[in-house]
């Protein structure tokens, strides 16, 4: 079965919750998924062997977290060309991080970006049914893009 890695950073738990709901959507599309905090992923071996990669970071100071920046340099050591890519994160007002992460995945790692683009969710929408659904839909789109 095709397998998706969701790797996230989260200071106060919102982006982690998004990761869990996105994983539900991936499973709805019939794909296997693992969710890991980026601090658990110490070297490139830990991130190799997946068919799709979905990276999550909240936006702080109009940027991704420092940990996510360091993590993306790990990606440089792996060949992820052509693999399916998505990026997400919680935010309050500007939500810059997911778009920057997805740019790196597309233009540096040469990955195959999901049609929905990057996915930002306002933290006050996250606890609502439409927040849950939006995350699941994003995960499902990643899973469906993988095909059979
Ligand atoms: C010091 C600080 C700076 C922040 N800067 C931004 C920002 O530049 N843009 C934005 O949209 N949200 C900003 N936020 C809001 C966070 O992105 C938001 O609370 C998010 O839900 C946190 O996600 P997490 O629980 O996964 O860490 C900031 C929050 C804090 C505490």
C-alpha cells in the first residue's frame, strides 16, 4: 500500500491537530500514513521510503519554525523528485509558513505538488466541524493523487 509521511512542527498543538485530521483523510483515500514530529526525525534515513510527504509548520513571526527550516535541509540529502507533496499549518493572521515550505518542495526538491496547493487553517476554525473537514479533505486529496 502507498505510504504517506506527515511531518510537523507545533508549539501549542494546533498544527499537530491538523496533522491528525489530515491523516484521517489520507486513510479515507485508502492509503497508509505515519505522523511524526520533526524532532523525532533525526536523519535522512528516517524520512526515506514514502510515496508522499506532507510537511506542517505554524507561522511565527511571518515564517516557518526554526526546527522546520533545519528539517528541510535534511530533505536536501534525499531524492524526493516526483514524489507527491503538500504543506500545512495553523495561523492567526498571515499564515506564511505553508506556502514557503511548499515552494521549497516544488522548486528545490522538484516534487509533485497537490493541486490544492498549500493549506492554511486559522486556529479558531480548527475546533469546528468545517475545520476538521477541511483537514480531512486535504489529506484525501494527497491520498487520491497517489493513485492505486
Ligand atoms: C509570538 C507569536 C508570533 C506569531 N506570529 C504569527 C504570524 O506572523 N502570522 C500568523 O498568521 N500567526 C502568527 N502567530 C499565531 C500562530 O501561528 C498560531 O497561534 C498557531 O495556531 C500556532 O500553531 P501551533 O499550535 O501549531 O504552534 C504567532 C503567535 C505567536 C505566539
